[in-house]
C-alpha cells in the first residue's frame, strides 16, 4: 500500500476556525471521561515569589522552585520519603480556568530533592478515573528498571483508587531532572514537577550562591485527551494541536478579550491580568538557574534581558562553561546556566519565546512570548519591566539544539566502540483504512499494551512481543551500540532515551553517509534528550550496561501518542532474574491508562 509522509501544505489543512469548533465539541463530550474526581489539597505555604497576592492560590507554590540553603549536600546517603495524591482540580494558570490533573493539589507538582546515593521513596495515590504512572525523567534506574514508570513498557498503570510506592536509589548521577506522568498524555494536563540531585563532586558548586528552578511549558485550554482524540483522527490531517499560551513555573497570562474569546471553551471563566512568576535577585549574587522544558510540543528560546547565560549543565551532564544570550531548549531538555546579578536595580523580563516556525498551523489566540520577571532587591514591586530583548543575539527560526561544538562535557568519558549498529527511520505515514496519520519507527507504530508490559513479557520469554505495535530491539552481550536516527519528517524531534545518556557523535541535514560524514569521537556531547533535525540525521552511541526494557521516544507528546517509540531489551538474561514486586503485576488486572 502506498505510504504518504505528512506535508506542510496549507491546501491539506482545515481552516483553524473549524478546528477550534471541533475541539470545543470534543471537549464537551470527553471532559467527564478524561478527568478524575475533583479533589483539593490546601497548602498555605506561600513563601517565595509571587507577583499578585490576589492570585496566591494554594495550587501554585513558588517556594518549590527555590532550592533551600538548609539542604545539606552530603556524601552520607539518606532516604527521602514523599506521599503524593493525584487528583483533578479546576485552576487558572494563565487566567483561564480549566480542569487539570495535580499532585498534592499543586501545579507544577512537588519538588524532589536528594543527594547522589540517596534512596527516593514516593507513595503515589491515584484519585482520578484513569490509571496513571510516574516516570523519573533522566534517572538511570540501574537495577530497578521496573521503577522507571513507563506504562506498557515497565509497568501497568496505577488503577484508580489505588496506591503504588516507587522506591529507587540514585547511586551515580547528579544534576537537573524532572518527573512526570508517563500514562497517555497526562503530563500535559499538569502531572509534572522538578527532580534535583546534588553531589559534593559537582565541579561548578563554588561558582554560585543561589539555586533556582524555571520550568517552562506550553499550555492548552482543552484537555489533552480530547486533543489526542482529534489528532489521531482523519480531521487533523496530521496537524498537531498548537498551544494556547505558555507558563513559567505554572504562571502565564492570556488575553481574554477581543477575538480571543471565540478561541477558548465557552463557559470557562477567564480573567485578564493573571500574575507572572517573579524571581527575586540580589545585586552582586550569582544564581544557578535550572531551566526545564516541561511542555508537550513547543521548542523555546530562553533569555533574560541584559543578563548573559553561562551554560554549565545539559540533561544532568556537567559542561565546560559556555556563554550565550539566548538558549534553545526543546521538549524534555534541561540546562543549568549561571546568571550574574550585575545590572542596575530594577525589573527585567525573563523570556521563553515559543518557536512558532515549528508549528504546522497558527493559533491566532497565542502570544508566543512567554514571560516571567527578575526583580532586584530594592526595585518597585508594582513596576512592569521595560527592559528590551537582546538585539545582538540572533533568534533561530528552526528548532535545533545548541551546536555540538558549543557543548563540551566537563568530564571526558570514552566513546565505546560500535559493536552493533541500528538504523532507525522516523516518519509519519497514512497506511491504515481510517486514513489516520501515525508515527512510525521503521515500520512499527507503537501502541502501549493495555494490561501488560513488555518488561513482564520479557521475563516470561523472548519472542512474545506483538511485533505489529512493539518494536523491541534485543541487546545481548554487546557493549557499544550505535544508532543512526534518520528523520524523514518535516519537523524536528526531541528523542529521549530512558535509563541512559547518549554520546552524540554528529548530526546534519539530508542522509547520513557512513564513512563520509565525520563523527566526533573525542569528548562528544552526552545527554539524554537529543533533537533530530527536520529531514536530517543524528548518530549516537551508548554503552549496553543497564539491564532492562528501555523506551526511546520522541518527547513531543502528540508524537509519542501517535507511535514514535522504540524499545531496547538490554541484557535479557539479566531481566529474567529481576525480582519485580508482585503488586506491580497485579495492577495489570484492573488498570487502564
């Protein structure tokens, strides 16, 4: 049957008004099915920074993003215990009310902070109507693959009304990570938060005095379940849902007036002037700013007016310092930058500019300039910043990462020789009778198993996988694995690899030509989320030393839901000896994502 790749042709798209009307109809039909019972967790801790006392609701806790000086960075392991409840609550992150999925009534959710060597225990109680699971993004989970939190791969979802306790240690890594739901598209609806690991061995510890988190994300006014239903239908013609606004640490602002009124669900209360997140700086202080793209679709260009950014970390890997004024960051990536508070006392814009060039269609209601405020001690608290965006730093119109020659790891790790090599084509194809545009890794479009996981199947015996929906690559006694990722699509794709970091050896446009295109084999970039350019390629290697079933997928939520996921069955003989808790397998009998 003929295969068609999706095309960016305006002739193939429905008018935006029709799309909006369809989404509103879907919302009305599906809202009750997507969200769970409404719950509210009152937390009166309002310490930290917030730009409007009238909006200081309990669901947004600025103190969660200011790392405490009282936290002891130590080599002595300890246990960090948390209890979380996932529930549904109506909140207004950008001024427009909509139901969202929250953890302990918070958006973003609670901070997890630990030292290298600590044990992290998190009891998760599910109070929504669908199953859920929590993925610890960037954690290697070496020896605890079943705690990775990926529905259909390492576990079945936590059933409604039940609890499950994640229990793992962090023996050999530090840096900036995050946690999020890995069941369907739930994290877009609010189930995510920061995960920070410290170590006395971090090489940049002495270069800053304060440590803050900035989680940037696109934001939608319609629940993700309804948007996925539309996206995976003939009506979308492969066009991804475009965000309605964006947030920094859960706060943004949306224009509720004028033509925008027709572009959000009717009946939803919308209030102009929603407050932005505020970060209080003290002159003469150096800040470590941990930037996390916790969104579902948008690539951002991050900057702070008048303040240079010195990159010192990417995805949990320490970097040789490099100074930039504007930082591109794709979905699921993280950076730490040093920011020196060396400007005049005043208020300055923090900017996360959404790269709309990477969308297939416009959203007239979207203001792509997502903002927060840096406020120096002594500056007026009522003053709106009048600082100007950088004019000397070019705004990149394509969705790509910082170039490989800019990001060099601080510590050199030898690149393993390539014992095996796999070629993976990333594409969108319409080859089904429903005329739905699906994502494919080679010739497989992933669908999560409903009442099982491929990890459990691996324990029961190799060869039981459903090859029509599960591309599983077994890695036996090999050491170094090379992947050639070839993107046949018009859009870039941020691919995240669970349980590993890549050695990123090269990327480019067109087709990779082995033996012709040179690869970087001396201290190349290492990270866990890498962007494959549009109609381009990326070559990576990793060491096959972490037994388990590991997903690698595009972290654009619409794309992973459409099928862009492959799995690596690492050291299957070791998997057979895993002592997986029986309660995990029992969840398969009664859960659904």
